[in-house]
């Protein structure tokens, strides 16, 4: 009888562990194939606002490494250049400073990924997964954990 309860507890623990991990489905962030990825990347890079009356700073851990992004300048998390173009992962606040936009352009596969995280979710420190270009050019589904949102 004791072994039966032990097995039930193990099953419950495993079920909860799996249910509480971030989603590993990068397909949910795939951009429509009609989107011109180079234009979208340039558009996002121009979103920086030089309004210093209220500066937003987000600190995030992506696969354990700490990154910072402000509304003053987009943050290039990673990039990799090939003969097919530049693969890049960017973070940028929108014009209204209400959302943090995650963008990845995988030039090797000619795919784009985008996710918008509102400021409230940043404050709540909700962990999720997002496709990120690594130093070797590979696209990896990375765990993103908001650490802090500072407004000055």
C-alpha cells in the first residue's frame, strides 16, 4: 500500500513539474510569411524614444544570462551573419512604453518570430520561452525570465 501512494505522489509531482514549465512551442510566435522581415526589423529598431522624462529599464534573464533593455535604445540580444543575411534577436519597447517586443529574424530559415509582453506581465515576472538566435547561428527556444522593471 505504501508503494502505491509513493507512485501516486511521484505521478502528481511529475505532472505538476511539466505543467509549471514554460511553453516550448515557438510556433505560437511565428510571423505571417507575408511579413517582410527586414522591414519589420528596421521598423522595430526605429521605435526607440528619446523621451527621458520617464525611462523604462527591463532586466531579463535569457537562458541564465542577464540582459537589459531601455525605451531609449533597442537591445540586440544576439546576431549571426551568413550569406543569406543577418539573423538577429532584438528587444524593444513600443512607442507608448506599454509593451516589450521580442523579435527574432532567422535568415537561414527565412522565418520571423515576434512576441509582445505587456508591462504588467513584466512586473509579474512570468517566465516563458522564445526563439533566440545563438552565437553559432542556430535558433534555440530559450527560457526568458523577467527579473525587474525599473521606471525612472
